[in-house]
């Protein structure tokens, strides 16, 4: 679940992004890994020139895939089971995968769907884990003790605190177990997807240029000049070939006529006869 974080939390990310994993930072700050990813991209932005260069095509690509999933039966099904924030996150991830991996087939898209849904569950897991930590710590702080064992169970208030702290600790244990299971499932599906992609690449069934990848190539002036030159040469070649085909030749039955009989050839024939 994405949320806005404070300036002090942003400072913590800046100071620890190279020292801690995204998951560890998310747990510490009580937010999702998606949030940390977002702020990480702000802390380490790409070169301005590269960003401006690819921005238009990347946005076009992203918008295309978001519309594609939203208008599909898959998208309609998922929209009914996800909340608004989860649906937005799913669409962003879906577009990102399609931007990175070209020529995805239906089976691969199913794998990507599972990976994204598991990631959303992991984010929710980490959010709940952080809430449990904060609840446990605040209860301990209010009681003025550092360890649950220091609570006096003969005191009704401290006994009630003990039960809440114990429940929060159990919840954290369950969430840790769930996190490991979700991560293991996600890893297995990702590995399976990578193997499938590699097999398809080896068979030559993927890797062809898509419309958007071709568009990106034309960001380069050198590429535009090369492709423009090639197009001009093809045009000249086609015109020369067409001109030759309009010349009359003698066929095996003795008939003399042009090989290409189009309107332009007919006009030329009429002019010669006149």
C-alpha cells in the first residue's frame, strides 16, 4: 500500500539505500516496498538527457498496456477483486513487465499476473507487520517496560497489556511465516518464467522488434539518417525496376508487350501510338 512519507523518512532512505535492502527499509518505516522503490528512483534519477529522450515513447508504451489490461477480460476480473490502490499498482507493474519483455504469450502473462498479485500480498504483509511492530512498541512504551516478561500479571491493566503485546507478537510471527511463503512462491514463478523465456529465445520465437522498440530506435539521429537513406535507395531501386518492367519484351508466343501493365504503362503506350 503506497503512502506519502515524511521528510525525516526520506532522509532515512537517502542515508540507508546503499546499506539496507528495500524490504528492510520498508519494514523500518512501516510502508510498502513500492513506496521505497518510488523514492529510490527520485534519489537516483537517470541522466536528464536520457530521461527526456525516452520519456515520450515510454509513456506511450505504458499507456497502451494499461489500456490493454483495463479493457481485457483479465483486467475486468482483477478489478473486481482488487481495491483501487492495488488495481493502480497492478496496472503499473503489468505495463512495466510488457515494456521489459516483448512478445509475451498467454501462459507467460498468467505467470506475470501471479507474480504481481503475490507482490501486492507481500506489500500488504509488510504493511501489517509494521503496524504490529508499532502496536507492540507503543504498548511496551506506555507500560514503561522493555520486555514482556517485566509486566506484572497481577495488575489487571498490565495483564491486559500483556495479552495485547503477546497477540501482536504472534501476529508478527504469522506474518513472517506468510512473507517467506509468498516470497518463495514468487521466486519460483519468476524462475519458471525466465526459463520459459530463455527456451523461446533459443528457438527464435521471441526477440523480434515490436512497434514501440522500433520507435525508440528513431530517437537517434544516426539511425534516422541510416533508415532514411535505406528508404531512399529502396525507392530508387523500385522506380528503376518498374521502369524496366514497362519496356516491351517479346514473349514465347511472339507477342511483344510490357511485363507490367498498369495505368501508367497504358498511358505511355497511347502516347507512343499517337
